[in-house]
C-alpha cells in the first residue's frame, strides 16, 4: 500500500514469508464466518477460564455484587415504603405515625444513589484491572502466533477490542447484576411471605417466570444469531483493514469490486442479525411487562382472598411490580451472555493457550559486539508439497564481512533475512550465531545481535524522534543526527518546523515512500546490531540518492560489524566482500562484483540492463 508519494520508482521488493496474499481473490460474502458456533461445553469452559483470571479480584467483584444487591433492594424497599406512606397519608393519621416512613423514604432514595455509584466504582475498578491482564495475555498470544504478521491485523484488532470487551461485559452485565437480581428476588418473596403466604407463592411463581423461563426463552431465541455476530465483526474488521491499507494492491489486481462486494455482503448479514436480535429482545421485554402486570394482579387477588386488606394490599401490588422488574434483569443478563458466547470462546482460546517458556540459551548477546553468523545447507519450505523458498543455502558471515544477496523477485532473499533474524526456522540445515543455533537464543535477545531494516518496516504514528529512539532509547540528539545523516534524512528533518518532533502520521502517512524508508533505515543504524541486515534500504529513491545513501550507510556501520545487504539494484556493490545470487531458492552464482560482471549469467545480464536504464533516466532528468 502506498501512503505517500515515492521519490522515484523502484523495483518491486522480494516478497517475504506469506507475501503474495494480495494476488489471491478476496473471499466472497460470508467468508470468514465458517467458524462453528460454540457449544454449551465450550462456552462454559470459556467462562471458567475468564473467572480463573478474576480470582485475584474476587473480593472487589464480590463487593460490587453486594452493592448491586443493596441498590436493587433499596429500590424495592423504596417503592414499598413510599406506597405505604402515600396510602396511609390519605387517611390523615397523626404525623408521628408517618415520621419513620418519611425518614425511611428519604434514606432509601439517597442510599440507592450512593449504593449504585459505589457499585459502579467497585465493579469497574475490579474489571478494568482484570482487563489489563487479559489484554496483555491476549496480545502476547497473538504476537507469539504472528497473526498480524500473517495479514490478519483486522481479526487481531477485533480480538483485542471487541472480544476482550466480552470479558468485561460478562462480569459487569451478566454475573454482577444477575446475582444481585437473584438475591433480591429471594428477599422479596420472604418479605411478601411475612404479609401473606398465598401472595408470596404467587410472587414466587411470577419471579420464576420472569427470572428463569424468560431468560431461557431469550437464550434459545437469540443463541444462533448471536453466535454469528462476533466472527462477522472480526471478518468486517479484517475487511476494513484490507480495503484501506490494501487499496492499492486490490486496484492493481482488479479485485477492488470483489473485495467491496464481499465486505458489503458481510455487512448486510451483520445488520440482519442485529435486527433479528433487536426484534427478539423487544418481544421478550414485552413479555416481561405482561408477566409483571399479571404477577401483581395475581398477588392482589391472593392477598384479598387471604384476608389481607387496606394499605398492605397496595404495598404488595407495587412491591410485586418492583420485584418482577428486578428479576427481569436476569433476562437482560441471559441475553447479554448469549451475545457474548462467540467472543468469549475466541478470547478464551487465547487466554488458555500454553505460554511458551523461554528455553535456556546462551549468555545474553550484546549489540555492540561483533558476531559470526553461518547458514549451513539451510532449507525453508512454507507449505508441504511446494518448492522450497530456500534450498540448501550456505552462507558464511563472520565478523566484519559484508555480503550482498541479489536475485529476481521470489528468489528467497527476504526468506534468507527472516532465517537470519530468527523469525523463520529452517526445516533442514542449521543457522548459527557464534556457533550456537539461532533457535537457542531468547526472542528478546536475538535482535540485539542480528537485526536491521527488514521488509515492510513499520513507522509509528508519533514523532521522528520517538520513531528513532525505538532503535536505541538512550540515544542523544547527536546520535540521532548521525544516523539520519547516514540515511540521507537529516536535511529534511532540519527543514521541518517541528524538527525532531515532527509527527509522521499513521504508518508514516505524512512521509513519502523514500522518506519513510530512510527513517526506518536511520532507526536500524541507531540500533547498530552486530549483524546488520538491510532489506532493500534504498527502495523508493532515485539512482543518485540510492547510491549516496548506500555508501553512507556502509560507511556508518561500526568496524567489525558484518552486513547482509539485500537489493535489487546492483550499483554500489563493488566494494562488498561477496555477492550471492539467489534464483528459485538456490545459490546460482557467488563472487565479487568484478567476477560476476565478467561471467555469463543473471548478474551480468541484470547489470547491463540496469546500467542502460539508469543512463536513460539520467539523460531524461538532465534534458527533459
């Protein structure tokens, strides 16, 4: 995807692992929703996984539940007491008979607000603390699995946001209000029983219908539609990323209309499901209103037949309405739980994923120290039954040596860089750093020894300074200037009104393609790993600028540090110790520049073509 004007056209970079997804036709409507609906067992297992994470905050959640129950009970008692006060006051009794009720009404009204406020504080405090842990665990699992790296950034975002919010809603909108409603319902039946047992029996029946039958009905009616919503939202998030960040690729392959139709189909499907859920919710809520009215009427009839009269009949009627309304919170909790099923199962799969314990490895590596890297008969195959991306490749990169890897697109150059940096493990052969297998190094240690500018280096939506400091957080302004000077970006930084504090935009959207590449290159130079891997460092630059940046980059590399340069351009490679030509994953040629230019083969042919093209480019720019 192009996010800014390139300084000049440049050859297409060699696709890395997983590249080429843009050439595949986008899925049709409904794609991405093939995930099987979660069954009851998987949902219960997901809920148990969430509740296990809630154990450290159990005391806070229990407090929130008690406060929620106190809030609902205060509301119920307020309605009953106010009813008794109004009906008793109609008979104009002495004021002292009403004083206690007046004070109780005021206390319950104030207490209900206080209880609700403190319940929200306690509940959200506990849940937000827990969600911090959940998001960290989900992010770590997604990073370990490499979902974003494999192009599923939209789905990863959906899991980090929507699915994790399902964990929050399970606690705040299902468990806490559901347990409070159940407890208050029991107290309401007990209170009614003190006045009239028959009335209490009718109330209990109404509460069972409102708190058990209706929630079960709501669950049955919404389960199927709700199970499809979370996967659809994840698919739509992926569509949004593909259509925005991949717009140029889709247009290049003529797949824009197909991708738009697929996204529109999923959007319509999601809208239909949400309308169905809304209609079902309306019907269940209407049934709840009818149950409340019928329960109140039944309580009044039972109380009158039992000989209860006067004010207490009104208290029982209004109290029954309030109690059923509290019990109807269980309908909302059940409906919410049903809508959370798919999201909970998706996030629980990440929460319960086994954590990969770091294997004991060699001593921590030091970026400033030189290192020796060697590939011995390395073979990499991304899928069974296809040709290997690398086929028995051997490379010796001792400290201080500088090697270029060239070849046509798809030859395996970026795969070679991925093996060196430890992001791809070979299926055959051996990759070692200082004689130790690369896989033995912890993931957080290896980039200090082997790293640099890889394909599609990310530029963050922050300032130039902050982007550079990712390479070396302790670097001062002089170090930043030296790195950007070597990358050919210092003049541009000094020309900006904000200087180092210039915001580069999302994914470097405020920069041209060449500026974005040079910013990433400066960050790699600032990190200064012992083995500097540069994958197309001059991409997006015109020939003169590319030659100048490459020369200054090689000059800025510390003495004793080795360099692996991956490039389509052959200019500027004459001073390197070795040039290796890859073709279809195999080493086709290797030697120094002069040797390869003198020998028939891909290198000489490409050198002559590029020389002619660049001479023509220079002629056009000098004499337009």
